[in-house]
C-alpha cells in the first residue's frame, strides 16, 4: 500500500494536482502583494480554538483530499484545531470556504519543540471528511524524493502572516516572489551557518520574506511541466526580524520527507 501511495504522490499530475483555475498574479514587488483570490487553492488556514471562537495560527497545504501538511511547531498538545479550505479574506464569509476538523494529527517523531534548528519541523493532519475539490480547493503536487531546487530559482511564498516584523496580520491572502538560496550559500558562516540543515530550504531575503503567521504554509514552485509543487513548509525566520539581511526564511524541505509523508498517509 505504501509503494502505491508513494507512486500516486509522485505522479499526481495524472490526478490533477498543482493546477489552479485562477492563475496567480506575477508579483515582483517588495514585500509582496495581495494574492489573486483562489489562485493558491491548496493553501489552508489552520485555526486554533480559544474557547468560543477559532483564530488563524498557521498556514498549511492540502496534499490529498484527506490530508493537510503543516509545520510541527504549529501543533501544541491539548489544543483544538480546525482546517479552513477555500479561504481568501479571513474576515469575510465568501461562500467557498470548507471548514473541517482533524481526525488525527501526526507530528514527525523527530520534531523537538525546543530545537527548531534540529529540523523535522513537519506535521500531517488527517481530515475528518474528504475535502471537496472545486475551482477554489485543489491539491498541491509533491516533489520527488531528494529533489533539490537550484540556487536563485524563484518561487512564491503565500500566507496570512504579518506584513512586517511586529506588524498586522492581513485579512487577505498575501504572496511574494522570492529566490531560493541553496544550502551551499545559506549555510555559510555569515548567513545561517550550522543553524540550517540539508533537510531545509532557504528563500527570500531582506526585502521579501515570511513572517509570523506564515508558519506551516507552502513554498510554491512551478515545475517545467507547468504544475505547481510545494517544495517547502515554512519553519522559521531570524529572531532579529522577518526581513533580516543574510537571514532568509527557512522551510522544511518537503522532498526530504516524501517517504515519511507517504508512509504516514498509508498507515493512518
């Protein structure tokens, strides 16, 4: 069953992954722009319960009709969560939202909440019912195991994270077009040094970067076949601020966890 599921994940183009009914805006402006509504249909809002209401805490990616991928640090034991799909403006009910509670949450066994730089910052959420795929809700493609993006390859970060360090959370989904910084460069001493690991991806920089609230969300990269692949799960930024020179946003590299993803989905 595991091998069958792995094949499905890696050949998901036959099943319609990584496609959008609303092509995203081509943004190259500093600090990103408001995304075109529903142009990132696999983007989800992970929301946490505060007693009488839920609020956005992290992003995430729909990788099958039953499973969502997010960051391990987005999950706290004992908290109650829900997944909102088809979301664009968090402050307005627009009619396309699907709100689904988790049936099970699986955090990577190697994740250590006291050591984010140790890696393994990834978790999977099994939905209590399948997502209904339509023009506003679609599944992302997963890159092949071990695949590495080349240096300076441009991708999009998307999310409802803060617009700048200590800034406000936006109502509408944001996007920014950012370059990948390969491990050789990002691990240099005056960059992230040993903090960044080979199982991570660096991207962005002082002008455009992820920020608090983007955690768990996707790094969206267009493949040569025209499909969108989620290569990263937003993990951490510099403690000095979201837009810090030589401290790009760091993602969990999805292609380093393809086997774990497939195994988790197969046996749960």
